[in-house]
C-alpha cells in the first residue's frame, strides 16, 4: 500500500535520523480509518542521542543574544504563515478536524505564540530586576535558561501545542526534545524542518516518536531539566510525579470538566452560541470544553428550543470542504470511549437524550463519499435533565457530548460548578457585567470567560487549578515557566557583616 505521507522518523542533530528506529506503527486518517503514514519508534539509544544533540547545542544557543534568537524565531513564524494551508491539510488528515478549522485556528494561533515570545525576548523580556536596599547595597536578578527540556504533545491540537511549548522554550535560550502524540505525529518533523530553515541551529529543536514508553524514558532522563506535558489528568499525574522525583521543573496542562453558566438575564441566542462553541468545536475534543451547561429553570425550555434549532447548523462531511465545520473523533479507541459514555448516559444515567446518540450519522450512507463510512464519526449529542451525580456529568468525555443541568439560585450554581476535582476553565453568560465578575471571582478555575468561550490568545496566560494542571502557558507569565532566576546582593561598602566587625 502506498501511503499519502512520507514516513516520520526522529529528528536531531539538525536532520532526520532514518536509521534510529527498529519498529514502526501507522497513523490513521480519522475520517476514513485508512492509514496515512508509517511512524518509526525512536529507540532508547536514539533518545539519548537526541538529548546529547540538545546538550551540545545548549551552550551556544543560550549565549546567543536574545535579539538574535528573536529574529530566527520570527523567521520561523513567517514560514508557518506562508505555508498555513499546506500545514492545515496535514493537520486535517492527521486529526480529522475540518480544514475550515485547522486553516484558521491551529497553525495561525501557533504562529502567533511563536511571534509573541520572539518579540517578548527581543524587547527585553529576559531582563531581570534591580532593587536598591540602602545607599550602598543593591539586589539584582537575572533570568537564566534551564537547559534541555522535554515537550510532550497532545493529539487534539498537534502543531499548536508543539508551538505553545517550543516557542517560549527556545525564546528563553533552552533546547527541546519534543515527542508528539503517537496518534497525530505528522506535524512534528515538518515543524523541525521549518525551524531549521529559519536558522535554528542543529540540536536546538529535536523530535522523537513513539507512545507512552518513549515519553516515560524521555521525562525520566537525568539530563532533562524540565517537562512540559499536555494530556489527560491521570497521565499528567504520573508524569509530574516522575519529574518531581528528579527535581525537574514542570508545566502540566491537563483535562477539565468545565461549567458553562447561563445566568437568568442572558441573551438566549448568545448563550446558545456559547454553549455550542463550548461543546462542539473540534468535535468536542478540547480540554477547556464547557460540557456542564447550567441553565436557570425559568429559561431552560426556551434555551433548549433554540439549541435544537442551532444544532442544525453543524455540518459534518468532507473535511477538506470549507463548508464543513464538524469532523470525526481522532482515533478508534477514542471513538469507542465516547460512544460508551453516550450509551451510559442513556442506559445507566437515564438522562433525557435531546438529540444525537450512539448511532452512526445518517449522512454517511446517503450524502457523502462512501470512503467515510468506516471513519470515527459521531453525532453531536445533547443530554438534558442531568444531575450532578451522573457519570456523564462527572467525568471528562472529550467528545461532542453536552449535559444540561438546571438550577434555581446563583449561590447554588456556583457551589455545584465548583464541585469537581478539576478546575481548568469556566464561563458565564449574562447582560449584567457586574454580576458576571462577581460570579467569575468565585469559580475555581484557572481560565474563565465572560460572554464568550474558548479563545486563548498568545497574550493570555492559561493554566488549570486543582487536578487540571500546574503552571501556566502563554502570556507574560508563560516565559517565566522556562527560566530559572538568580538573585545577587551587592554590598558596595564592604563584604564583612556588621556582627563580625572588629570590636
């Protein structure tokens, strides 16, 4: 069988390492369930070589003036934008997300973050602080590069997440060994080649391939100074525990079960649009999804009526068609997991199915290319009359499954919204901005929105509370996660403390 994409290998020392693999696996097009490329698993010896390549590059790269690093990364951002559509097609083939999304969000927002951090370090973002303690004593601080860092990517936003990690890492003078998800690896070596073309020196950005065993070997390696991981809570807890044992710096961007709260005075159309975005964008495969939609009893019927009308605007189909706005789930295991939750919601939780369900979408057999018949397609699914103790309400599904819960008072909905071990995101819809700020202030989540959902610009620091993560990405605080600080006290009047002075 001739596959549409060239094999993917490890990338280090500034080039593809075709001889570094002893086994391989296939990546699958979610829309058709057909293989797209062979991925060669990186061996432990090759991982060691990739780390050694980064160690060799680190002294020169960290010593490169920040403005020079900035210029190189700005060239990489320009290359990403110039090749946006080609990269978006790769992401669509790899993730199943429609081209209408990958071409306007995935590559674009990744390039924005790269440019943001390049501009930050180029404009003095690596500068420390100076404090005068007294007339003859000063304290100054410096920001120092960490060393060789590990980046572990997720499968839902492959190239965006790779850039969210590598942009501040490289801008701060570090080197990275990056492992993409084994489900969506096609972007990884393409990004490495773009970095190299932009002038990033050999060894500064490296790629290894494989599953959990490859990630575990990388994150436990004694030469790794920091681990940045994006993924599910259970895996993140293990990665963080392993990294903590080696006293490594960590950033963990994990899952959520976020509340989307509709307040009584909200504009119904705006609230419905927000709930749709919070549940069905990227086929619901977004960690910040607002899957628990809290609606006041007084407007629940009207809200559901408008919701059913607007669900009709979801258009599944040819993922390369610009009119398509809903794709398949990313893989067969994930497809089966999401279907099991939908069936549980119907059979065990006894929630009312407002629309959707576990059956194959009808358009697969009647309207579109038959090659899609075996793809991992599901229907946008909405449950109502849900209660807080239902499995579909408590656990992260990571698919297009909305749960509607009714409430009576503001205090009640805040308490119920916070009754989860996760705290990634939350949002409020209302015409009363004063009330919105009051409610948001009480919500236990690291990312919050008012009258919108999902946007995470480069300027906005994002990170979870509770079990949803450690640290932040992006924004001014995002750079701090990739440096270590040194404080120096300078005594200009003499070095001997007064207590030991001659009597």
